[in-house]
C-alpha cells in the first residue's frame, strides 16, 4: 500500500510542482526523506526570501509554485512577503511542517495548535488535514484553489508523522487526473450592453491591471486599445506591467490618490478598467472618484474587488475572454483617428556621483537587452523607473504589491530560476536591499544572471516624501548611513562594484546579459523627495 509521501510526490509531478522552495527544519525532514532525483530543492537562508523567490518564479512562469516552510516561526518569518503574494494574486501552495500529532496538544516545541491561523488574512484558504490520509486530497484542493480566480496563495499545515502513513489507493486514484478550470466570458445580452457603451463613447480610456499581464489577455487588450484608439493607463500601485510601455497609446502609471486618478482621467466619458481593482490608492488626497461626465465599467475576476469598489459598474469575468468578445462585437466600429504618442521622458546623461536617479534609470533602460526582466524595489524612485521603462511583452516587471520590503532581491532570484536564459535586473533601494539580502546566497549557488542595481541615497526616501504630505516633522529612523552593499555581497560570494563615474555606469550596464552569474552594482544617487498623489 502506498504511503502519504510517495502519493504526494506523484501528485506534485502531475501538477508540475517539481521545484520546491524551502528552508527546512526538523518538522519538514520526513517530507524531504528520499527526495526524488527529478525534483529540485531551492534553498533560501530565510523564510522571507524563500517566499519571495517562489513568488518571483511563479509570476515569471505563469504557473503555481510550491513553498515548504518550518513550523509557525518559519511561517511567521515569511508573512511580510506572503502579504505581497496575496496582493499581487500569486498562486502559491504554501506548506509548513507541524509537530507530530500526539505532541501538538502538549505545548511541545515546534507544535502550534493554531497553525492555520498564523497566515491569515494573507491566504485564500488555510487548512490542516484531520488525518494523515487526507494530506493528498488537501494538497489537491490547495493546488486548485490557488490557481482559480482570483488567484493567490493558500496554506496547508502538515504534521511530520503523516508522511509515512499508508493511503488507500482508491481514495487518491483520481486526484492526479482532475482538472478544475475557469470559464468566464459574458453572455450575449451583457456583451451587447458592454459593446454598445464602448462604441457610444466619444472619449474612452482604458485602465489596465495585473490580470492583463499574461499571454492570453495581453495581446487582446493591446488590440482592443488600438481598435478604439483609446489612451491606456496602468492602474495605480500596479505590481506588474500590463501594456507595452513604448506603445503610442500608453500614458503611464496612474497616481495612487483619489484626486490624482480623477485629474489624470479628465476628458474621458467612459473608463474601461480591465484586470485591476478599482482602485488601490495609497495617498489620501480626497476628491471626486472620476472626472465630471465620466462613467466606469470594470471587468475582472475578483468578486471581492468588484463588490468593494465605491463607484462604477463591475463585471466579474475573465479579462482575456471578455477582451476577445469585445473585439469581435466591435468589428463594425468606424475607424477612429490615430492618437499621437505622448512625449516620453528623456533623461540627462549621468555626470559624476552622486547621480540623479533619473539619469541612472534612463541610461539603464537604454542599455539593457530587449528581453530583460525587471524587478523594482526602489520605492523612492518609482516615478523615474516607470518613465523610462521599455517593455513590450507580458511578465516583464515585478513589484511588491503590498508595499512590503524584502520582495525585490529574492523575487529577482526566483524569476531568474524560472528562465536562466533571460537576464534579470533588480533595481533596489539601499534600505530595501537589506530586507532580502539572504537571496544573494541562492543566486550565487545557482549562478543566476541577475544584476542587482542598488541605488544608495542613504535614506528611506519614500518615507521622506511622506513627511511633508502628512504634515509631520522631527521623524527619527529615516537616515541610513554606513551601508555598504558591495562588501555585503562579497560576503555571500557575489562580485560587486561601487560606480561613481558615467563611464563606469555605461560599462556595467553594457555587461547586462553578457556577464555570467549574479553581481551587485552600487550606485550613489542624490536623495530626492517626490510629489505624492
């Protein structure tokens, strides 16, 4: 009779979950016993880095990823990046080892009776099987729930003494072959209504979000925008890049305040939101939800986001399917005048250190190969980053959706693991670098093509921008003197260099996509405050 461990590995093979991201403890050893040769174990030195690596891997591949953490403490260490995974809808199957069942109720070390409550509210579902034989079916439920819309992380607590228990083959015979699929278009009546509203709009505007950033939705939404000749904005606080950033219709990233969104959408009579919550604001600058005379319709897969919005109509459906349906329904629409591309920012050439962030990011965008994948966790310089970003295909940008630092560095490692033939550039603040620094060890162990560009301004720059916005003063803890990313990187075995000249910057950026293995480039920049909202 098969045992739980053997049955679980067979299921993981069937689902394509043969890469395991983990940091093992004693509770996890029985699961890892006799680890199969066709599986890959990606070790991270801290659970936060482990979770972010899996997140980056999943976003880069478009498939779910498996995470194996250690008990309640290890799961707690991963919570910051679990919040990012929940906010960006990453389909992760997160597991943690529970103490042996007879020990859990005794207050034993590494036993947590309330383990399923630890990851809440940052998961879609949290479960501990009632008996060992339920482990395979529980993992099956977790896998399907993670991948069903709205996608996101799920959690399963796994007692260490379950793995060697026998399983009745009849109980698990059909788990590997099951398929649970979404189907999400609109019926003819609703399609006619949507197409009619779009066709009647004199000045439609599209706002696109992370659900558009995949191989199905992306080309359809681009075609729809071109059919309508509608300007396209990326939704505020977007963790992904769901539209070609040098397309003549793309306008940029909407600001993260109520008044700011309305101001940027001025002149629109219909705002069609595709694949984004309405809206993920950050800065409280109140005002009208939409400009005068504008209506809004949002299409997305998340019923919670649809119900939560304070304005506009919403349709809960698959964005790719609806975009395709609208393209067909609008086939007879009269051609619209071609829109002129907005003027793009042109950065000055870098001078000497400290550089401006704008000049560094402008040079970076001009230097990298076209298939480069980016991760951005330099929150003080988000506006400059987006203004120079040049992406023309889906899954090219990752960003911490919940705003929790520690995502960027290890997420870049996970993205490179997903496709080692594609260079990855992680743009990190000097403060953010410290949160996920353990990911350097994994990057060098796998010799991954990641360039970590650390913008050193010696301050928590994003917070400094909030000081004036919130009307506060005398705030401690914003200065970051004495950080040395290069020396830290060398301690992990990653080569690094502090660059202080324009020629040095050009040389380092020209090597992206050519150099083997990871490297750190530390770039001194001026401390700047940004306008919020």
